[in-house]
């Protein structure tokens, strides 16, 4: 196998399809929230009950983001790929049969717990098995293929009911486990298995000043991505009313169009970082572009149409689609004995950042209105992300065969 064809190896394919199912399952609850809760007797309480269930899923993501990462550094990247995919596949399949809040909450917690592990393990494995000069292309493929899961999820819901949609997600995960059988463990990880070095120690990551600094800046650099999808796009119907848009705007369509933009964005940001041979410059450029498009969205949509709003959602997704660059940098920042821990925790901490951002927007909305509240939060997280990007060392082409003390 030549170096160029190695970017399409089984490891990359499994990681990409795993992230595809990950995104499908992660967003499925948001897509079917109203329909599913009404069908089990929560008509009129969809927002309140949905918020509880979403927080339960986020709790699972946070716990899993730490636990799976530690396991990945102690037992291997493949053990996490297998365990996380199996767990979220079972949880989402069972979710199709939930008939009350307790059953639904149980499934969302364990789905979140499982979903937390797949991306970090997949990116870590791909980063370690590919040559340094191809690493960015591999992670770009993982992210680009992965985010299409949201688009497919939207189509499945349009063609079926919510229970079938959850069943499809579970079956896709089970099929993926068959592909995982042909994937070999990272040689870099195998090389340190018998070394006298601490592996997967989360406290070592957060109690050491330099490691915590790298870890924190990786998280902060990616927060605007979830400001985009979790606030600007998720609240598109409410923003449209503030803009005076006469036609109704669908949140489900807005999210689907945003993820279509993420497909373009992850491809562009990942390939651009390879062309200019710099993760950091690509990261900074996309943070700035995303903020500019956010400003246009918040202040240039008055009196427009639903179609224009959807077009802006695509542009928001395109400029916010630097997920591939963020997770690749997180993987490249840390040694082999902490790489899975950091790479798995970073995206889940970024996702969890949506909670304080939502709370911030809701609190500021009372005095400043929705648009100004979103502007304040968006500006804050974008400036912090840009500052964080400048603090991170360039990692393009870095040899990953090293450990942390």
C-alpha cells in the first residue's frame, strides 16, 4: 500500500463511519424530540422534558469523555472503539421502545456515555497509524464523512417515525462492529504498553500546568463551533421572528442545512491546513470567518425569507466546520500515554460548553433581547477561541511517538 492510498485504510474507514453513526445518534433526539415525547404522553411539555433529557445525555457525554479516554490510553484505542460503538448502538436501539420518561432517560444517558468515546478513539487511532504528512487528510475524511450522519438522520425521520429512526441508528452501529474486526491496533500505542510510564491519568492532565494549558486552549478554540450549531442555528425559528421573516423556519431543516455546511467546512479546513502546512493558521482563519458570518446572520437578515435563513445556516456550518482541525490538534498536542484521554475529552468538553452558552443567552435575553444576547456570547467565545489558537503550538507534521512525564 502506497502512502497516498493509506489515507483510505480500514482504520480511517471505520473511524469515519463510526463518527457518521455517532453524529446520527447524537442529533437524533433533537430531531425527534417533539414527536417522540408527544407519543409517550408529554404533549405541551416537550421543551421542559426535552431539556431534562438533553441534560441527562450531556451528563453521559461528560462522564464518558473522561472514562473512555482513560481506557483508550490504558487498554488501547480499539477497545474504546468497540466498547463505545456497542454501548451507543444498544442504547439507541432500545430507545425505540421507550414508553415513559424513566426508560427514555436511561437510554439517553447510556447513549451519551457511549457516544462520548468513538470520535476521540477514532481520531487518536487515525493520527497514529497514518504518516505525519497525511494525518490531516485522514482526520478530514473522518470529520467530513461523520457530519453527514446528521443529514441522513433528517432524511430517515422524514421517511419513517421516531421509533424506526432510533432502530436504524442501532442497526448501523451493529453493522459497524463487524467492520471493526479488520482494524489493527496502533503500533505507537503497542510500543509503550510495557513501558514503565503512567497511562490515561486524567489527574496528570488537569493538575499539571503545561498540560492543563494545552488541554484548555484546545477546548476553548472549538467552542464557537457549538455556539453556531447549538444557539445560532438551533434557535433559527426564534431568530427568524426577530428578523421579521414572515415564513415559518424549521429548526430541523436549519440544523440539517448547517450540517451540510459542516461537510464543506471540515473538508476545506482540513485540506487547507494540509496545503499551507499549518493547523494553527487554518484554525485562526476559520474562527474569524465564522465570527464574520455570525455577524451577518445576526444583523443582516431583517425582512429576508426562510430560504435566505437556510442559506446562512449552510454558511455558518461551512465557516464553523473546523472540527477536523481542532480534534487533530488535540491529538497532536499530547504524548501517546495521554493522547486518547485528551483527544476524547476535548470534543465532549466542547459539546458541554453549550450548557453555559445557552444559559448565558437566556439570561442576557431578558435585558438585551435575543439577538444582542447572542451577539455578546458569540463575540466572547470567538475572541477567546482566537486567543487560544494563538497560544497553541503548531503541530503540523509532528512525530507522535513520544510520551508525557
